């Protein structure tokens, strides 16, 4: 594929994390007391929850609060207008897990490597699609690869390519994206519920546990104060899309993968509509019965809706090595 900005690589950036960061992330996405390998640093199988890699491009090597908008003012993409980071939301994310992260970066050097896949002009918004990898700087080993799309609200009309077929925040389909609909006429194989609260956005943003503040690294004011959401037409504060994305990943792995991080190979979903503090999120998961390799990873489909039945995560797909053959409905 060719087009403005395609193939552009951002400067590589160092990234670090600690065991404390990993523990607090696991708490923030709802890991339970029977999943001590995510919650207790002395557990013999202590491990990083796989989707923690989502956090690292925000956190980088920072250990304190940063100015989110200033941090997002990156080097301009050649041939593309300079977009305003104060009006951006996620469109879709997919992560391929290639190697398990160690529980801290101590003693090694890791970096974030990001390149542009495409930039699209949708008139009312522009879409930037990127591939971001977490890499061992010394060995070039890739730990995870994430394909993501960002919607820059109200920043279209510059004459760029328009290959995206769908409307903003409805069904965000990229040029090479594939749809993964949930089965029709079949009851889900598992259901789980997450009741958010008025504090959820702040808890995820800061990871405040037992009144001890540690920092997730994603300090977007959109999730802390009402003004940015009002300017973008959301009416006020919305919860991080990555909160629902990560809590759903946890629910899927818990329901079918035995909470074993090695049993998740891929996870993806579209951000179909905003989640607001206090929303009740229900996720339905279906097994397809289709294995994708000799290791026995099975494709699962899922959808997450709020209390009004509105879809907040669509196009949900995961590759899981299924070890829990039957599950019951449950909630956090």
C-alpha cells in the first residue's frame, strides 16, 4: 500500500517498567484473588498480564505524571497535516503476542518502534493507522506487535485518501481490516459483567490502589476532566477505551484460557462507542471451534455492550488455547 506517510517510522523510544507497575495494572483490569500469579510478586508463576504491552507506548520510561498533550506532539508525518492531539480517540486495536514480557525491564533495554501503515481523510475526521512493536534493543527480539488506528476528530478535509468505508465511532474498518461478526442464532458460551463507577476512569488513569498512587502512563485529560469530552461531543468525561479493551481481554482469558498468559496469542476489538463512568458492561463470548494451528489455539468471537444494549466493543476476536471447556456467567 502506498499513500501519504505510509512507511514513515517515528524515532525509537526507550521503555521501562517495574514489578509494581505490572501488579497495579493487573489490579486495575479486574484480576481476581484466584489469579495470584498476576497479583503477587512472590508467586512462583508471577507473570505480566499480556495486554500490559498496550500501556508501554504511553508510559515509555516516565516515572511521574507528564503533560499528555505535550507528549503527543510528535514529529509530523511527511505529506500529512499536523493533527491536534487534544481531539483524538482510539478506533481499533489488535495485538499479536510473540513473547512473554519479563516482570520488570531491569537489566535490559527495551524500546517502542512505531511505523505508519496508512493515513486517511474521512472528511469529518482523519485516521492514522500504525504498527507498534515492543522490542529488545540489544537482540531485536519482538515481544508484541500492535496494529492500531487513531481518529483525529474534526480534522479531515485535507484531500488525503479515503479508503476507510465506515463512519467514525460506528464501525471503523480499515483498508485491510477483516470483520469478525458474532454467530447468529447461537447462545454465547460465556458471559461476564463489569460494573464501572464514577471513579473508574481515575482508577485506571492513575492506578490508585489502597490509596497508593502509581501511574499507568496514559494521562489523557479526556478521562479526567469534562472539558475535552464536551469539545468532542461526548458530553463530558469518558472512560479510557483501553480500560474496556483490557478488562474484556482479562475476562476472555479467565473464562477460556485458565488465566494463563501463554494461552493468549492474539486479541483485538473496535471501539464502537464511548463508555461513561457508571456504565455496566456485559461481554458475550462465543467459541468457533476452529483451531488456527497445531498448538491448538482456537478463534473466539465476542461483543461488549452497555446497560442500554449499545455496543461499545465490536469486531471482537481472540486466539486462545482453550483449557476451560465450560463456563458460567460471572461478574467483577
